[in-house]
C-alpha cells in the first residue's frame, strides 16, 4: 500500500513543476528554466526514485531492527515527542548535509545536487541513490536514540516534502518566516557559487541551526547557481561519477595509504582543481553542447514521458509484479535515462543504445509469452543493423540535423 501512495508523488511533483513554469512565463521569468538542464535534472531524479524502490523497504526494516535491539530509549508517542522528533530530524539533516560538503567521499555523492546552473523545482530532483543511502545511514540515529520507526518515517516524508518547495526563485523574502524557516531565498544562497555564499545555509527546515553553528548567510547579491567549476556536461553517467573519478586520479598521484585516506576523507578544497579539466578533455565531446531542434526535443520529450509513465506504473504495482517485470522496467528506464544524456550531448553511440533498448523490450516480450524464436530472429536483425552504416547515418542525421 505504501508504494501505491508513493506513486502519486510522481504526478504531484510534475503538477507543481508545471505550475512553477506557468507562473514563470506569466511573470516573464521563463529564463529560470533551461531545457537541456531541466531534462538532465529530471533524469537524475527519475533514476533515484526508481532505484529507491528496491532499497526503501530494507531501510525501513533496518530502522525497526535498530529500534528493537539497540535503542537507548523507547520514547512514547506524544505530541511533544513529535515536535522533538522534527527538531532532531532537522538537526541530523544539518550535520549530514554539512559533512556532505566537507568530506570528499560524501561530497562525491552530494555534488550532483549542486551541479545545475538552474534553481527551480527540477533541481530538487537531483538526488542520487548513493546520496539517499548515505542520508538513510544518518537517519538511523533517530531509532537508535529511541524514536519509533513509524514516527521517523512519517517525519521524514514531511521533512522531504518541505524541502521540495525551497527550490524556486519565484518566492523571495517571506518576512518574519525568514527568522524561523529555511525559505527559497535562504536555500538559494546554499545553491550559489558566489564566494560569499560558499558553505552556507545547510539547514533544511529550520534556519536556527545555521545561526547556531555559524554557517548562516542572508541573500544580498544575486546568487550564481551551480558549482564554482561548472560541469559542462549533461551526460547521465558523467554527472553521477565524475567526482569519484577525480578522487581516484588524486589518490593515484600520491603515495601511501595515509595520504590516500587524507584525500578520500579530506575537504574538497584540498583536491587538485586541474584534475577535472584533464578528465573533461579526455572524456567529454570536443565539439561541446549543441543546440536542440524541435524534432530532437520532441523525440527526447517522448522518452521522458515514457519513462515517467513506466516509473509511475512500476511504483504503483511494485508489490504485485514479478521480479522479471521489475528488472525489465528498471533496465529499460535506466538505459533510456543514459540515452537522454547522450542525446543532449549529441553522442553518436545513441544508435547502439536504441538497439539495446529494443532488444530489452523484445526479450521481455519473449520471456512473458515464451516465444524465444522471436528474440533470436530479432537479434539477427539488430545485428544486421549494427553492421549497416547507412542505417546508422540516417538515424543520426534524423536526430541531430537542425530543423
């Protein structure tokens, strides 16, 4: 039943996103949205929602195990306890979030949330599964102290829902609320790369943690959103793993386990800033990012609508479908998300991703209907397509030629 409720968070997200976009157009602020960046934001969020389907139950069970076997206390259910739990949740978030910026191995997961040069509701989706795993480890502190797991899960849902609404530029100063709650203006400062705003405003719900621990900054000059060294890529894979690659290169360049551990658990500021440009020159397209035409965007939009619809259906029926169904949906969605990033960067190997995607669909149909001869024939046809240069050239020309 919980999965069915979770499924409706997906259309709710797009409802509020659509409202934000319409208001941005009406107020002549549509420039806060950039098509390619918004698509990249959404693909990361879709992947996180998908993969969390497979791990969320495990963490709920872990919370219960910790509470039953290791809890320091067993705090009763009382309205004052709910207030205390909300404060405790936000305090744990503050330190999880702050350490996510101050420790390289944690920043490698959290950096994805800060890569976008936009600041709108799509940015709230930029959460990776790795970051979600780390965050849940921190949440284990709550049942360990003695809060009941059911109360913890309810509070986390409310806490997470609130943070969605702080990712917008359309809401500015909220008066007296600015002294109590983290508002869009306060959280926008956290997403800024302006020097005066760096490492500020880690709170998620309440603003007083930042004031208490000396990390608060009020919005004064216009924030410049994104990283101090912007990413220059919409690649699904690059966005997820570039910082792990940077850490690997940095560790390879020093001798001794102690020095390597200093890099892994040290502050991001100690990392050689020349490593990323070197990796970009090696792995990113030399021609840079190209403009997208109407036909290209239509094709990309169809893919997004398809994966969002499949994610909704998979979430809604997750408890009732087979493992084959789950693996099919997960593989098809992930391949499509990688394909979306490759399309945004005009990569030629999208042709092969399309073939793989078709094989996944036909393979699933073959298994469900027990018709493996169809899979064999299809594999032969697609093998022919891989070796046929004119078909590949036609496909790429259709995708990438300007309209």
